[in-house]
């Protein structure tokens, strides 16, 4: 029995995980590990707000209120089938009485997967690539676990996967071409691809990103109603799932974007947020907001690792069109991103 199968069987001991379809449970198993606490170690403290769902596999966990034990959770008991103290903020402190094995799951991911499992028409295996592929990962689960996807209504999630179309490509095939009209949003489900941008100094194109299973692309042109700003070429045989422009805007884009006016944005910056200007360097040099950093839209994927996920970013451009595309990319990758409504051209004089 593989580690994944072992974890799946373990997950079936707990509620409501025992209600998940087999393939969805297997997908979740790839995201979960069994961890340990030594005697006296704390799992979480009273007042904690981190959204994690915990299950006790073995050992005894004490639940304490102001230092006094008010309950225990013993691995293997009926009580342990349910999540430990699932209310936020936590009303008790959980401390290991002896050696405790436990599982921890992102609560939002679990909620989204349970909703998808109970409302979706397709099972994961029907929409993912061949299980024999070396890069076989559950692209659907990878999408569902992004923080941005947690903003999308469950009915939209169901509609998104139902309306996606699968297209197969060979190594060397061009999936989308720089300068073409934007028509689809893509998820790479099998194989690998390269994102390049042609410039006056480089007709072969500068490399912007390497894409693997679960990565998305094509959204910038759809959000900003502009032409494609890069070319995506397959570097290994594979496939994509694509979603049409109208469906993308209605089902995926709109729920994920947070717009703020100049007063709200300014307050976010005062509270530690950061202006992120996605215009070209020449535009930025001509005029920009005090304290803003400049990362042109087409470089965001390349430079995203230089940004701090603990900070809030207020993305801006001249009108709000390019910044909405930039904010979408950031949100999709777990950043807290806001868009300045109307752009900096509406900034009070």
C-alpha cells in the first residue's frame, strides 16, 4: 500500500472526510501529513484564529480553559472522529498529555473541497490528465486550495469546471501567441510550458516563467481587454483546460477582485500596505504615488517571489484596467491584493 493510500484510509476514519468521493479523498491525502507533538507541547492556544482543522490520530490531547483541563481528545475514540475545537477564535488551549499524532488541514481548502464534492458533476479523475504521466498532480485541488478560490461562490466553482474544455498539445506547440486577441483562460493539467515575451532587443523572446501542472495563464488579456502580452509554448507533451472569456469574467474574475477608492487605499498604506504600480517604467518615472514600487504587469509572474505575502498590496495603474489584471494574479497566488478604483488619474489634485 502506498503512502497516499495509507493516508486516504486514515482520512476515512474522520468526519466529514469519510463522506468524500474516493478520488477527491485521494487528492486531499496528497496535501496532508501526520505530525507529532511531544508531551506538554501546545497544538493551539485559546484565542487563536488560524483556520486549520485538526484531527487526533493517536495519543491524548488535553483541552484547557485558563490552565484548567476541561476535556480530552483520545486518538481512536468516537469523539476523536470529529475536528478538535473547531470554533474560531479558539475557546480552549489544546496541549499534548503524551505523545500525540495529529493531522492538520487548511479549513478553507477543506470547506471548498467538501462543497465541490457535494455539488460537482465530475470527479477529479475525469478532468485531470493521464494518471501515468510523470507530472501527474491534481491540478483541480491545486486550484481549489489557492486562497483566491475561497472567495468564489460554490455554484461558480461547479460551473467553472463544467464549462472547461480539454485541449491536447505536443512539445513545441504554441498555446497562445503574443499580440493575439485574448479569448480563453488556461490551466495546465499535464506537461510543461514556457512563457516568453518578444522585445525589440530580443526577437526570440525573454523568458518570463516556466509553467507546470496546476499553473494558470492567459488571464491578463481577458481582464484588461488587451492583446496577449506573451507567448506560451509547450516544452513537453501535455494538455490544458480552458475557460472562455465571458465565463472567466463572470465566474472567476469578478468574485476574486477587491476594489478600493483612494481614501480606503491611503488608509491601507498607512496601516502598512504597499502601493504596487504595474505600469511601464517610463510611465512610472513620469508620475507615481509616493512610496510606490514599480513592477510592470508583464513582469509580475517573474518578480512575484520578491513580494511579501504578509503585506497588503494596493495595485495601481492609470485607469484600473492593468492593475485589475495584476491584482488577480497576486490574489490567485495567495497575496492580499486590492485595486485602486479609477487608477491614479483619479487621484485628488
